[in-house]
C-alpha cells in the first residue's frame, strides 16, 4: 500500500522538523507548525480531523528519532479517550486546549502492570456538588508528571468510569518514574480522595478503554516499525564501512543472512502496522484483532532488530556514546507498554475461541 501524496508531505515535514529540533524542544514547533497535537481531533474542536493513517505517519517518524514529545500520551490516548466517551461538554471544554498545544493530557489507566480494565482497583465515590472522590494508584502514566489534563479510570458501583481529576497537589501526587527507557516519560499517580468530574456515562469506561487500547496499540506499532527501520538502516551503513580482514564485514555471507532476516522483520512490521491503522480508519470488524497482532509482531520485530544492531556494531554497540543502547531500551520498554506480545496473542486466541493465558503484562 503506497502512501498518498498528503501522507508523504506530512512525513517529510515531520522528519525535517525533527532533524532541526532535538528532544522535547520539538514539541512546540511540531504543534505550531504542523499541528500534530490536534491531528486526530475533529475540526469542530479546532483539530485537523485526521485519522489513524495520519497518526501512523507521525508515530513512525517519532520512532525513528526516539523523540520524547508527548504525542502518544496526549494527542493519541487522552484525545481518543475523550472522543470515545461521547461526552460533548467534556470534549468542548478540554480538546481545544490539547489541540492548541497550550496544555497536554494524560490517561491514568494501568494498575499493577496491567492494562486490562478488569485489573482496575481505583475507586470513585460520589461527593458533594456533583463531584466524585477518587482513590487509588495508577502506574505507567505517559507524560503524567506534567500533564494539565488528567483522565483517570476508576470503579464505581456501576462499573468502570472515566473521570477528569483535579490536579490538586494535596490530593494527587504525581511521581516521575525512572525507567530503563529514559526517552519515554512515565509517572506514578497516587490519588487520595482527589476530586474528579465524570466524563461520559457512569460505568461506560470499559468500552472506552477497549477502544483506546486498539488505538494505542496501532499507534505504538507504527512507532516500533519506524524505530526498527532506523536500526536496520544504521546497521547496514555500518557494515558497509567496517572493515575486517581487508574487506567490509557486510560482504560476509553470515552478516548478509542476518541483515536479510532483519529486513524481512522490518517490512513485515511496517505492513501489519499500516494494516491496523487502515482497519481503524475504515472501522473494520477485525480492527481490534489487527491492533493486537500489530502490537505483538512489531514489539518482537523491534526487539530483534535492535539486538542485531548491537551485535553487528561490535564493541561500540554496547558503549554509552552510541545510540544503539537507546533503541534497545526503547524496544524492550515499548514491548511491555499496553500489554506484552504474549498477552496480545492471548487476546487473539480468545477471539478465536482458543485457550488464553494470564492478562498480566
């Protein structure tokens, strides 16, 4: 499937901007010059009204650079949760702020290392003046330490519900967590009777989170495919230049075989990631299965290719000065994000009526 002219232009614009702005400093120009913060936001809320294919293009380029900008946590997870909730008032109140880039959002969802809604233990009880009181601990909250909009999934008597938590420091403690992958900001959020406002219908968040999980896995698969492609490109360039026994190491048959295998994994990852994004945009009946397949396949492909990058670079591949370790850490960190490959294969097996294992990540 060839990218459209518009997708090629978007890819070129994002790649060019990331080449000029490194690290977190890229977020402002990405938002102001390209409008990535509102890419998937409907036009009625000030966004571009694009879909999963356009998110795929941006995520693939962010993966190539391991960019730490809050696109996934804010422009994908938080935006999609708001839209899926069907709460027009909440969308009108919060989405323009996220779209403009004047603020970022975070979705506090995972608990005890699991993204399965059945694992949620945080509680919400009705309080005065239509407010709710939220208590619990959330982990792996992307960009959660600094986000101005904090959405929290918690249990009520009606089931799992979604809330906009007031970020009162006395009641909400947000702790930046130290992870193996330092390029992906995560936080632990502790809620102690924090005040919150219901978003959507009480007890409807399990449906919302199921939709968000498909979107999250599809977007992350695109990032993993882009990062794996970068690892392969850097490694191919290296084996052409690195000389041993009077010839480039890339001329050795064993090295060619390893790179050929890596190429197949990268192309397969790109195909399944793009297929999942296309299915989401088309609201295909099997979109959820494709999202799970993409997350599983792309996680394993990225880990394998990042490992080959280190191996074929030799001694320099394990030094702090070379970028190989950064991609290796991102590969293994992202493999667990939104559920491990094994969990997603269990989800696929369950959908086919086969025995499934534990839903833990």
